[in-house]
C-alpha cells in the first residue's frame, strides 16, 4: 500500500520535472526523477528565491523504509571492492574513508575481510564452546552470553595488510587505508567468561575458532584475554552484521584484524600456540633476509588525511580544512602533526574529543591554500611516544615483500588546479 | 590492635572474599560433554598433537587432489584461483619470494589441520581423515619433501621437518627508530 503511494508520488514528481524542465523524453519513474531534479537544480528552479519542488508535495510516508537507508544521492558511498580479484570468497572490501566524518564507521561501510565467505548463522543454533585447560568446560548459547554483565567500548579494527608495501600504490584514502574502521562494540569482557570456566595453571594461550567455512583459527596470548579482550554481539547499537561475525565476535583492541575472530564458536585454553595456517603461512611478515616475524599482533600508530585526499579536487584557493583520522594499537593518540610544505615544517592538528584508547581519533587543521602545488601529510604520535614512520623508513628496515603492518605516512600532492593525488605514486 | 578491631578486620576480609567470588561466577552456561568437545576439537598442534587415526598415500592423494583441489590450485599445485602450493624453495631472501607449502610453511601437521578445516573451499570438512592424510602427502611429495611411495599417518606426518621451520622470529617492533 505505502509502496504504491510512494511510486505514484515519484511518478507525479517526475512528470512535473519533465514538464518544468521541458525535457523531450518520458520514461521510468525513480531514475527519471533523480535526473529531473538535477536539471531543476541546474536551471535554478529549486534555488532561492523559488520554493524547492520537494516542499510542494509530501515526502515519503512512514514505513516506506522499515530499515533506513542513505539518501539516493549518496548511492556512490559504498564499500571499495576491487573488480579484478581472483576470487571473492576469501577477499576484502574497504571503507570509503574519504567520504566519512567523525570516528564511527557506519555498520554498512565497515571494512570486510573473510576467508571462507560470509556464513548465514541462526543465532538459536549457534554455540560457543570453552574448553581445554579449564576446570569446567562449558557451552554457551547466545542467550547465555547476553546474560553476562555487558560493556560498550569504542575501538578500531584494522586489517594487517593495509596497505601492502609494493606498487602500484592506491589512488584514494580508501585504496590506501580503507581496511580500518571503528565502532562502538557491546559484549562481555572475555575474562568474565573465562572465570566461569576457571583457568588452570599453565594456561598461556587461547585458540579462537570461527564458525565460517574457513573455521579460521588464531592463538591469542592469555595476557590479552585477561586484559581488554571482549566477546561482542553488538556494533553501533545493533546486532553485529553477518560480515562482522554475527552473532558473536572476539574483539582484541589494537590487534590485527584477522585475530578478532568472527562467528566465534570455540575457545580452547592451551599452553602454547596452535601454529595455525593463519599464524604461520599467512599472517607472518617476511624480511629481506628470508626470515619471517611471527605473532606480530599490534597495529602501530598511523594516520591519514581524508580531506583533501586522492581523487578529490580543491575548488578554489582560500580556506580549506585539512582533516583525517589517527589511531594506535598501543593506546591513545597523543598528537597528530601536519605538514603542508613537503615535510619541512610540522604543526599540531586539533584532536577532536573524545580521544580514546585504541580508537580512531579525528584531527583537523585549518589551512589557507594559496593555489600553488603543495604536498600535505600527517603523522601520528601515540601515548608511548612512537612516531608514525615514512614509507622509506619502513622499506629500509622491512623491505618491499614484508606485506603486513605498513603504517607509513601517505602524503597527498595537490597540483595547481586543485587535483589531489597520491604523493608516493 | 584491639581484639574487636581484629575481629572486624577478619569479618571484612571474609565479606570481601565472598563478594569477589559472587562477582566472579554467574553460573551461566552448561557443561560441555566429552562427545561435544571431541566433535569440535579439530585443531592440530605443530608437533602433531590431536592428529586423528588413519593414513593416506601419495598415490591416493594424487587422485583426491585431481578431483577436489586441482581446479583452483592447478594440476601440479602451481596455483591459479587458489594459492600456489609448490616450489619457491630458496626464493624467500630474493626480490621475488614465492611463499608455498614447500618454501614457507614451518610445520607439516598444520597442512592436515588447514586442509581438513577449510578445504576444498566449496565443501570444507567433507574429506575423510584418510583423504586429508593422502592430499597432505601428495602436496608434500610435489614439494620434494616426502617420497612418491610415502604413506602418512599421525606419526609420520608429525615426524616431517619442513625446510623453512627455523626461519621464524619473534616480533621485534618497534623496529623503526625515527625519533
């Protein structure tokens, strides 16, 4: 009923667009409506002193979108998913960082990485098994998990390969750093659940396993499990999306993304790591001498300017706000420094409160662009005093085949016309 | 300290202990049965711990691989849509390192663990344990790590020493000293 009403309204609106704009073509409803609106905006019919067309007719009725979706004009703001991947079952999709404000990533735009597709899990049939070196091996339903005292905390999750070290480097902020997102997570501290089972002496690691088709498995040091690890079931106020591990995810603030095991079905308390495929052949970091670093958990401090950034264009000289995001797996961001002169001088950006541990932090710097070519870049300093390195500094130590944990500074080059592109390309 | 104060202190300690215990456990969840644990406890340690009974030959593995794996990994494990599984030994310190089972994986039992839990990608946990042993044997044979007549079981798979085993080091970060 309401859909029919909406369709009729859209048809009528689009008919008016065509009549008013004098368009020669007639056709579909919703799409033609959008095109007509653009035409109207172009000829000023919706601009002052005229009364905009959308004020002259009622809007969509209540119930036309039981679950709200963004404006049709924002349809280009979607995950950045390569069209040329060899396959899409084990793959990743990036957050469009340059389109977002603040520090919270909308759930539909949170980056995705899965190793065996996104499972469809009935929460009534999902179980978490906790066993191994515990006094009481236990099985929990999702109702059980939600009975525990809950907590909500804001943390980022970042994929370890964000981005890799080899060319070609990406064009946009999303291409470069879009495998980081941030949300408010709700769940139960893992240590609370471990207490239910009772850890035995000698328990040093916990093997976490997902209920996906990869049964993804990682070993987590017990210190992290007893510190800030959580079992989460909600993200930004609603239940986890399937892509984020519905109905249950392990959250390890500051640790590389794949360790935040999604679709969590099993926790096995053990004395030493299991040395799963994901922590031996996969998420290990190859050095130039042929050795590899293993158990490289923490994502080090990093920042990126999201506006102006690659693919955008400054319309005219004058005032432009430089803004971006900074984060560290080691704690809070202490300072973000911005350079607008090829790295010769650096000034502290303003940090938007709240500045939270292991969360995205928004920074801003007012800037007057003089219309001349410029190189702008940001570097983060976290509360340990660690300073985000340059790509050259990282490459000098790790080489180009290191693959993971690239937290380099990414400068943006602005040319005389205002076009912004990757300063490393 | 007066006796009364001692008694109050003792009572406070008891009360605090009881309160802490009450906070610690909520009585949520139920006991996991041994059968339930056995069904889900599929992870294999690097030393072969928890490998199941059964065995498989390189010859059988060649057949299973052709049917279940070759479409993605290539007939000889050379890679296609799926990862390359074979070769690359001696390349890790070069400008173009090739990471495969033979050149990179440090522990052979991990191969069993991963194939059983995640492969084939379109039907994980569908192969019998015997066939997982067999496919493991075939991939190791393609890499020159076991002989063409090898038959692998829990003991022999755990006894294999992978070429790259000693090349993994602990995380030394922070490794860039720029300030």
